[in-house]
C-alpha cells in the first residue's frame, strides 16, 4: 500500500495510507522517551504519558475517556526509551474526533496536582507489579547493566522516590525540552481522500506553534565484561546474556534481524527452542531479542529454568552461539530462514495499527516509509558470508555480559 507524507508549516509530519475499510487507525508518535530524562527526574516521560489523559483546558478526565469510547473507539498509549506514542482505533466517520483529542491532550493538558497525585499512586502500583515479575524486571536490570551511564540505562517507569518528587514544572520542562514539533509524526490509515485528510489536519493542528529544540542524546560507552548474580525471593533462575549491536542506520541490522529470528525469534522452530526446550526439556521460556535504538542496539537471550538445570542450559546456549560464529549457514538453511522471516513480516501487515505506527516511526527516523517490498529485497540479498561476519561480531559469548536472578538460600 502506498503512503502519502504531509508536512505542516509548524514541522509536524503526517503519514497517510488509504484503506477501503470501515475502521480507522490513528497514532501520534513523539521522538521523546525515558532516555531523554535528566538525572533525578527518572520516570517523567512515562508519567506524562499517563497525565495526557487527565484533564485539558476544555475537557475533564471523564470527557477525555468518553470522547472516543462513546462512539465505540479505543484509545491507548505507551512510552519506550526513545518514543511516546498515543494511538486510537475508531469507525470511519470519527477521524475528526481522534485528531481533535490528540491535539487537545498533547498541547492543552493542564496537569492538575490532584491528578498528578493519583497517577503517582497508580505508577507506584505498576512498579510493584513489575517487580513481582522477575522475567520482566530482569530485562530492565540487564539494560541498566549494559547501558550504564547512558540515558538508555534506567527503567522506563523510573525510580519511586524520584517519581514521587516530580512537580508540575518538571513536566513542563521535559515537554518544552523534548517535544519538538519537527519530531512529531501522526499516522492515519483509513477510507479517506487525501485532500479531506489534509484539510482536516490543517484545521486541527495548523494553529500549533512551532517548537524547535536542540538536543543531544547520551553517548553509549563500550561495555565491560561482567557476569552478575543477584539473589531474589524466587523459585527459578532467570538468566540474560547479551551484547551491544547495530543502530537503525546500520545496514547490517537486516542480517542480525534474520539471525536473531533463526536463533530465538518467533515460533517454536527456533534453534534455541529446539535444542534446549524440545530436545532436553529445559527452560519453559527461552528466546532471543534484537532491540534497535537511534545510536546503538541490543542483542540479548533470556531463559528461565530450575536452579539445577541452569548450567546445562547455559552450555547449550553457548554451543549454539559458537556454532553460528564458526560455521556458515548452508544454502538450504539460509533459504528456509529467509522464507520463514519474510512470511512472518508479511503477516504483520494484517495488524493495521501496528503498521501505521511502524510507518510513523519510519518517517521519524528516515523521513520516508520503508515498504514491504524493500524489506523483502534486503532479506533476499543477504548471503552466507555477510551473515557469518555479523554472527562473529555479535554472537561471541566471550564478549557478552550476563545477569542472573537466582533463588535466595
């Protein structure tokens, strides 16, 4: 499907995709996340995401909730290390409602003290729930370890004492310093003519004042080999292993995405799942992930297993990593891996909300949308030699850090 990019005079960009469907999906992505927070203010980006739904100059909290829900719409948001995203799904006639609400919550929120206190309490509960899930909290602790000293190296939820100390001026300071109108992208997919979408966008967002900022994100330092073990009141061992990888502009990222998918990606046929869970009955969950940031990346492996099985599990993981570093893929294996990966990527296009958010992020990062055909072409051009070089660069266990949560004695 073709995309149209619309640029407003204040710097806000819009990516529009025509779809002859009764459902419209809309998102607004801001290039600001937890890595942009200042020391002592950790958690403010995620806090703002919560507060966007809590009163504006013309709407109460209940009116914000009802504005789309009353017509069957769905409204939600999330914060990552580098982005804040609000998204909505509505019936075709209500695009104006969604855009009007986005404009209102992003540019006219009032952040009343009573709502700030309520949301602090909600997020503290979210933190507690998160800490009760070691398979989730180890991921952030591992990022703290590997990105130590960088803005990427702290939990998106923040620290409780810093969250509780946040004031209204901290919210205003963060938004003024990071909410650049040139770093905002709206995504729309639905059954509309381009001209009517453009007219609506100029009507709703045309009056927003341009905000241009100068911002430098923290540099990521080279990692120092560490292997840390932390006792926890848990019954299983949770283990992570990983290393720095490629940023979103590095052409090698496509090859690493393919290798990661083979090693421990989607589906039950991954190398780690077959060689550890299926063959030996070790580890209920074992997976690998490749997370891409604007200036770096993170490759990691996670597994959870019983204490008496963890050493064998580690040895089996290392065996598979060394194998990928030592041996080129056969032509048959490479062909199968490409077919599987391309099929999985193509199926994600069925999730239209996910696709329009992805398109908005493409416009943010590359000032264009990367189409499926281009992705497939890049995958098809991967060869055994380049993949072996990527594996040797990223998968060598001797260069990796590890973190273990182990049961207390």
